[in-house]
């Protein structure tokens, strides 16, 4: 007797994702898209408050453009943190603000008191910052210190040396004071008459740093090695990658960028101040916040330059609006609250993204 084969069972079609689900997935997996939405939301919110008379001064495009002067050091240090965090194994650099202070004093002595040419003073300051970063990299990569402990130790060391280098006094000689012109704004060619002037530091320091770091990460063998060791340094070692050397260089590059930031801060303050990078909450914590908000995974191996830049714009324009929302110095205190809230939000978002979608891009 012939037995008939069983009838094929109908295969259930996978449930189609709703439009809201697709939007949520894009916002969680595409950090660039999420940051763009958040920037628009922040700007529109303050524009509405300005129109309603709830702010102490106008929040307009001129004010937004002027506030970009604060984005130059923050974005550059955010890129420095991007490099060290991506190197994995708890990579972080708490000393970038102290390097800014100490390298700024080196720049002040060289250019302001010893009469070095400006280009030579900038090069020496950047190299000095790289040497400070090399100390961090040596402690972390070759000695095996946890990055948190190593860079916290060098933070204290660099900060104290900066303070005693000139007997706790800033360097504010005429050549240093003349550098304030670096903080001015310039009119863009062709379209400058239609948009507000843009801070000069955007073009002289920030954009070159952004381009160099982007090329380093996306167009060089070193960038591929950095992503590899941040993702899995054991596998990278078995693949023949020099893990210690790659991680060491990440701290060196972070120190070099910090040295350039020192020049920026000297120009902004028209003075080489020993507390330039460590006063208040310092520069390191905002830089780490910007890196994490920009999608850099604290575990390493994930991060993009564009995310850091957009996160900087979000934080700068948010802080600029907060200053106008309160009378007196209250706004500065609420800026710290906003910074902490943003950091918690970024950490939760990164965790949710990794659990649900396996990482963001």
C-alpha cells in the first residue's frame, strides 16, 4: 500500500515591522540620525522659548554661531577620547585637561617669554602633549596599569607641574595677548553675507583635526588595527597585530591633540593659565561625555568621528540655551546638571542599543 506524503504545512510569514518600529530602530542603530534629531529638537525648543520671551537674551543664529567657539576645544578633546576609548580594555584618558594646562604653560614660556616663532611654539607644544600622552600609553600598554588609575595619576602630576611651573601665575605677555585674534570670527567667502560669521578656530584647528582623525581611522592600516584591538585584542594578537604598540599610539595621538587644544585655550584666554584645562569640572569629563554621546562604545572598538562632532554641537547649543534660560550664574550650575543627564542618557542608550540591535553605527 502506498502511503501519501504529508501535506506541506504553511510557513508563517514574519511579522512586518511597523513604521514606528522602523523609526525607533533607525534612531537606536544610527547614532548620526539620532543626534541630528536631538539637535533640531534642542534648537527649536530654545527658538520657541525665545519667541515667547522666556529667555534673558535672544537665542538666534548669531548667538549659536558665536557659541561655536566653545566647540573647538570640546570637539578636539572628544576626538582624543574617541581614540583611547576605542583602543579597548577600559581605555580612557582623565589627564587630557591637565595636559592642556601643562602644554599651555610650555607654549606660554616658548612664545610669550622666550620669543620663539609662532609655528615653532605650536609644534613644540603639540610634541610636548604627545610626550605626555606617551607616558600614559606606556603605563597602560606596556606596564599594564588600568587606564583609569594611570591617567588619574598623571592628571594629578601634570596639574601640579603646571601650577608650580610659573609659581601659580599665568603668562600674559603682549605676544600672548595678541593671540586673542585666534578667537575671532571670520566671514565665509561667497555665502558669508547670508550667514553669521564663524569662529576662526573652526578652520585653523578643529576642521584639520577632524579630517586627520577621520583619515587615520578610515583610510589607514592603523585605524583598522585600532578597531580590531578594541573589539577583541586577543583575536587581534593571534592575527599578528601589535596590540600594545597600537594602544600606545592611541594615547600618544590623544596627547598630541591635547597639546593643540592648549594653543587654542591660550588664544581664547589671551593668557597661558595653569588651570586652563582643570578649572571647574575640567575638560576631561565633558570630552568623555561627548565621546560616549557620539556613539563611542565604552568597551572599545566602536566609534565614528561624525558622531563626536554632532554630539559636540548638541552639548554646546544646549549649554548656550541653558545660560539664557536662567538669571545670573544659575545657568552655569544647570549646565552641569544637563551634562550629567546627557552622560546617563548616552550610557543607557549605548547599553540598550547593544542589547537589542548589537551595536550602533
